[in-house]
């Protein structure tokens, strides 16, 4: 938790929020990519 406070004081709130949101959306993007890849396989079968 102390690391977050140091990061927040050094780079600012908007950068910390952006990094947090990018980290969270990464997993959702992986799921979308997997779904798109399996969609072409399902349509060709």
C-alpha cells in the first residue's frame, strides 16, 4: 500500500488511475480475443 502512495505522489492521480484501468481491461481483452479466434473455428465447422 505504501508503494501506491509513493507512486501517487510522484506521477499523479490520473496516471495511477490509467494504469489501474489498463491492468483491469487486459484480462477482458484476452477473453474477447479468444472468443473471436474460436468464432472462426465454430463457423467453419
